[in-house]
C-alpha cells in the first residue's frame, strides 16, 4: 500500500475536524435555548401536559426534526469511528 502524502494526511485531518465540529454544532442545536429544535420545547410540551393544557408545539414534527439531527450525529460518529 502506498504511503499517504503529507497533503492527503492534512486533508484527512481537516475532514475529521469538520465532522467533529459538525457534531458539536448539532448537539448545540438540540440543547440550545435559542434553537427551534432545542430541549426547551420538549420541556414546554411536558409542562403543558402536566397541567392538562394542549401541546404548545407539534410534538410529531419536533420529534422528526430532532431525530434527523440525532441520526446525523450518529452517522458522523460512525464515520469518525471507522477512521480511528
């Protein structure tokens, strides 16, 4: 097997860093109080249900968006794991 050039190695490192940063960004999207997909919406839905009020947000739509984010995180983690 041919050895990698320094440029190829640098490109791989940069690609890995991009994926790691994307994972960080996606996790923040799930947890940020400023994100339209953040945990705060889940808390608001739960609070409304506890006091017998209607859900303030569409839980099915929210769940689908959050699951898509989690799926992307899992895919990126898998790709990173393959290279380690």
